[in-house]
C-alpha cells in the first residue's frame, strides 16, 4: 500500500444554550466543510467531512461529503505548481423551518484545477467545478459548472468566476400563460415595455 499522509483531521463539539428563547443545539463534527480532512497515498488521495446538529426536536442538520482523486506537485526552485482532479459526493438532511420534516439534498461533483507560482511573486490558479444536485424539497435536479481563474502579482489579486446553471425535473416551472393568467397582470407586464 505504501506510505500514507493524513492531515487536517479535527473533532469538534459545540453546545449552544440560548438565553431568552429557542432550543439548545448540539453540534458534532469530524473536520469541517471549509477544512476537510485529506488522506493521500502516493499521488492518490481523498478527503471529506461530517457534521451533525441536533436540538430538542431531533436532527436539525446532517451533512457529509467524501471525495477521491489524484494530485501532483512539482517544485523546481524558481517555479512550483500543482494539479489535481477530484470527484466526490455530498449528502445533506436539513429540517424544514417550523416542522419536523427533513429535506434531503444529494450532490455529485467533479473538480479539477491547478496553480503555478513563479518566484513567489506571480501566482496563477485555475479551478473548474462541475456538479449535479438533486434537491428533494423541490423535487428538482440542478447542473452547475463553475470556472474560477485567479491571478496574484505581488500584493495585487484578481479573481474571475464564470457560472452556468440549469434546472430540470420536478413538477415544472409555470408556463408563460400561467404567469399572466388575468388581464390586469398582463396589462402591467405589457406597460413595463411600453
């Protein structure tokens, strides 16, 4: 199997006791969403996190993610860079406001990117993220592609992000005729373009 590296593993627990109103909330996590754990063996690796939030009514939120893929880095003194490709799955259960019903979200994603740094003065990073999400509360599926390019020169940094999202499935969105089903609504719409 070889030598493996495990980093950024953390355990957390938190108890929130409100002073006036509300319910006590207990949080437990293994790593965190912004800081997932990372396990690597040679150039293959993966990571993830787990978070559970409960109150006196039961589960308030449960979310977990696992990802796997490959990464490689090269440092030749004057320049260094890295590339990575990861695929993962994200699952979330969240209580709907004012009820005990839980809404599920399931998402699969592919992210790839890399960065190049020259003399520590100039750094260019590119990240591409492609995700497919099913939202059980809305009974819809969403596809999203995001490309992020970041350039850093000395103390100046500029980032550009391009996103495309498409939704489909479920009961469908209202048609044009359903949106403007009465004369006053249609007249107001038509006057907006007069």
